[in-house]
C-alpha cells in the first residue's frame, strides 16, 4: 500500500470468535491474533509518521466514523481505535523491518474488525 500525506486506507474486514472469561491482557489461548510486519524503503523526505489502528463494530469505534472517514484528521480517527501503534520509520526501513503481535480477546460475542 502506498499512501500520500494525510491519507489513510482500510485494509480489510474480518470476524473473530470469542472466549468467555478470557482476560484481555492475560488470556493463555486467545481466539485470534494480529501479526504486523512492515518493511519499506527510505525514499521519503521529511519526517513521515505512520499509524496503525484497529477498529471494531461497536458504535463508538468504526460505525460512528465511517461516514466522515475521509474528512477526519488522523488524530481524531485514532481516538476511535480499539488499538493503535506508531511504528518507527527507522525500524520499518531497517534491514529487518518492524513487527508486532497483538492478541485478540473477545469475551462477549464474535465481533467484526
């Protein structure tokens, strides 16, 4: 994916199962996991910033912002994210890139992300 300044992109939509009683940050076998691996080249000028955000189907997350997505500044979008990160551009363009694993724990019902 290639994005210009102040641009954003919705990459995909998917649903994960749920596991009642599985604590959010200490679930031994979460129903799902996100794995991010980003690599890039150093062919940019200035000090670009990249943010990753995860949104789900709860009203205050994605459904509330979907109709105004293109008009919202990045910081406002991130306020609605369930999880976000700002990968280091130095790591992304480094020899190994940037990577992170984030467990998904749903306790109430399956949810669209």
